[in-house]
C-alpha cells in the first residue's frame, strides 16, 4: 500500500492528458506481456504435438479438436508443427519490434514528463512566497526542483510492476487450471518468499535512499558554505573542520549507496535459493505421496514454471525496489511540493492574477495600516504602518538596526505579503505592478548578490544577450563612478568580477549594485543601505547623481548615515516595527530625541 501511495503521488503530478497517455502506454506494455505469454503457450503446444509426431505420446483430444487434426497421421501433425512454428516465430518477432517501439515511447514520454514537472516546480517555486524561498538553502531548492525529481524512474518502474503482475497472474491462473494442486503450492511458496523478503527490503531501501539524498545535499551545502566563508574560517583556523564535516556526509552517501546496491542484489540470491529449495520440497513431497515417476514430472513442471515465474518475480522486485529507492530520493522534492500546495492555500500569499493595465507607472506608493509578522520564528512584527509617497518625491526610512526598515522595503516591493492592511505601487498590488510595468522599479538590496560572470551580465541581470544595450550599461556605470575602472580595463564590459564579486572592493560591489538598479531607467528607485560602504566623498557624489534623478523619479532610501537623508522630502522614523514619526527632516528631528542626538553627533 505504501508502494501504491508512492506511485500515486508521483502519478498525480502529471497533467490530465499525460495521465491518460501514461495509462495507455502501460496498457500497451501489458498487451506485449500477453503476446509473450501466448508465445510460451504455443511452444508448449508445439512440444505436445512434437511428441505425438515422434510417437512418444498421444495428442490430448481437446488439443486435437482445437487444432482441427482429424487423424493421427504424421502428415497432418507435421503440418500443424510447421503452422505452430510459423505463428510462434511471427509472434516473437512482432512482439520484439513492438516492445522496442513501446519502450522508446515510454522512455521519451517519461523523460519529457520529468522536464515538464521540473519546469513547473521551478516556476511554482520562483512564484511562491518569499517565506518558502528563504526557508530553504539554495542547494536544497536546486536539488528539489532538478536532480531530486525522479518522475521517470518511479513511473517507469510502475509500468513494469503493473505488467509483471498481470503476466504473473495469468501464468499462475493457467497453471492453476492445468495442475491445480501444484499451482496452489507454487503460488503459496513464491508469495511467501516474495512478501517476506520484500517487506524488510522496502523499509531498508526507503531509509537508505533518504539518507543518500539528504547527505548529498547537506555535503554540497557544507562545502559551498566553506567556500563562501573562506576568509572567516581561515582566520578562525576552522577550514579543516569543514572538510571533516563534508567528508562525513560523503561517507554517509557512500554507505547508503553500498547498501542500496546490496539490497538490489538480494532478490536474485533469494529467488535462486528459493527455486532450489522449492524443487527439493516438491521432489520430497511427490516421493512421499506418490511414485518416482510423478516426482520427476512434478519436478520438471516446477522447474519449467519456476524458470518463467522467477525472472518475472525478479523484474517485479527490482521494479518495486526502484520505486522505493527513487521515492526516497525524491522525498526532498515532495516535501517542497507539499509546502508549495500549502502556500497556495494561504490567503496571505495567494497571488491574484494580473489584468494588464495600459497606463504609465506613476511611482506613487501607498501603505495603509499594514501589519506583518515573521511567524513563530521571530518575535518582531510591523504594526499599523502607513506610508504615502507621491509621484517624484523622496522618502527616507531611518531607525536603529533591527527596527524593521528592510522588512518595510520587502513589503513595499511585494517580496513579503502583509498579514493585514493594504499596499499599492502606482495603484496596484506590488507583485502585480512589478509584472505590469517590468523595469519600472530599480532596487538595491542591503546585501547585493552577484553572478559569477562579466560586468555586462551583472549589470543587465536577467536580460538575454541580444537584449543587452552596452551603451546604457556604460551610462549606468558612469553614474556610479565605475566607468573609468572598467573602460581602462582591456576587457571592458567582459571583465569578470568573480564569484560573489570577489574581484571587486566592497564599495565597488555596492556601486555595481546601484548601476544594476539604474539599468532599466526605473521610475521608482529603492536603495536599502546602498552606499554604506562608500567613503564620504564618493557617497556624496553618488547621492547627488541620484538626487538629480529623483526630481524625475520616486526615491526610497534606507540609510544609517543621517547626512545622506537630510535632503529628502519625507523622513520616516521606525522604532521596533512602528512608525514613531514622519515628516520633513527637521520635524522628525524635533519629534524623536534619539534622532536629534544622532544628527547633532554628526554635526548637522
Ligand atoms: N526572514 C526573517 N525571519 C525572521 N525574522 C526576521 C527575518 N528577517 C528579519 N527578521 C527580524 O525582523 C527584524 C527587523 O529586521 P530588518 O531587516 O527589517 O531590520 P533593519 O531595520 O533593516 O535592520 P538593519 O538596519 O540592521 O538592516 C529583526 O529583528 C530581524 O531579526
Ligand atoms: Mg536592513
């Protein structure tokens, strides 16, 4: 039942049309199994007719009627033999060709399904709430939407299970009709062997497959973190620690792999032993009950049946093993799918669909009585925040570290969805506004991230190579005073900045982040501590450039350095998630003693 549940949840990922196609292909494979069985029957009949032809035994009457052989002369028996051989040969050839064609279809179909579901999952993940995205490490998410999905392996094995079960039932049904007593014995015997060995193996396999996938992801994560935190770990002399932790994860992967390999071998040995032991039992039973003659016949039948049943059982078992182990390996993906399903049901995060609006983005911002909390993980919350920014004006959000400035920015941009209250950009819900007016908003987060690529790719992030306008990139670089740095380099925009921008200074990284936000000529620019790493002079120069822009566009800045915000139209002072004061710089200064202190300290 556990197996059924695992196949079903994978099957449920397919689109309705694909489900039908999958069932059709499985049906076809079953029919092929039947052709195979028919060929075996014909060979059986052939041997009976053959022995009659050679005069060893009489042809049973029923068979003679069936084959419409009236006399027992060698002529008509010979003709029947030729006839049977031709059918058997034709059947085997047709079956083999069809089997190849069907297999090709199934493999291709399942491979496409894997791609399709991976794509769907990737899209759903990228469109999920930020909570879902931020809860997972990048390695875990990457694994879950890609390598961790084993749709084709699980469903491919399911088709094998279905067709083998059909084949086995038919075979056993036939034996039951022909040799009831022996049939029941064989059925019981192989069923016991199968279920006894399978139950243990199933559990063992699921466990090891889960360990395999989890340790794989964890190992990747540990090593990548080691690379990211190289400097800190080097100074703390903890680099070896990382290698140790990484290798212990690799050891777990290796151990689980070895176990899985071993488990896959067990059925072969179990069934081989079972066949020999079973044959001995049949022999002994027949000798005790009957004569040596019948013991020999029973043995022959047992071996004949066993040699057909056993490979089928082996295929069945290796297919169920594959389902178990690939389901275990897909657990991380299914966990993500479940979380995404939950996320969709959450009224807080369910996205409304975009109805395209054909007017210009005007840069107005409204936030009305917004509450937000991070859930059980944090006591912090935003309470009753209201903000209004008119077209072309500027707003600064200030306050102590941890007071919720970045949270407010994330809410304004639709990265986080409010628990209650309303937020709109240019009259639309933020995530819809971003879709409707793509490029209208430029954003520099507090921690700018980089692609491991060229300056060009890092400024025009997310644009395809053909779309990128080099001239615009140079303009943006000039605005942030990086033009000279890259124009003096031989490589120009092709210069590589290294993973995480490692070849740039902290301030250069920040400025490249601003250039990126400016690239699309935004109507709303949001800067979260975007100039904190710059020297006063450069900061002043860049602030001027941005302020020149801000007569045309709406600007939101978050800054600790108060000097950078004294010229904005409106200042909001946040305190533990609440708006303590808002108004012009001087008004807020008068209203909040803390702010006044800081301003005086800076000599303002
Ligand atoms: N993803 C998160 N999950 C849980 N709590 C969070 C999360 N992000 C931020 N917080 C909490 O919310 C509070 C506000 O964080 P926020 O980043 O908005 O502060 P901030 O004002 O931008 O601070 P800073 O000036 O240091 O950048 C902090 O107490 C922080 O611990
Ligand atoms: Mg912040």
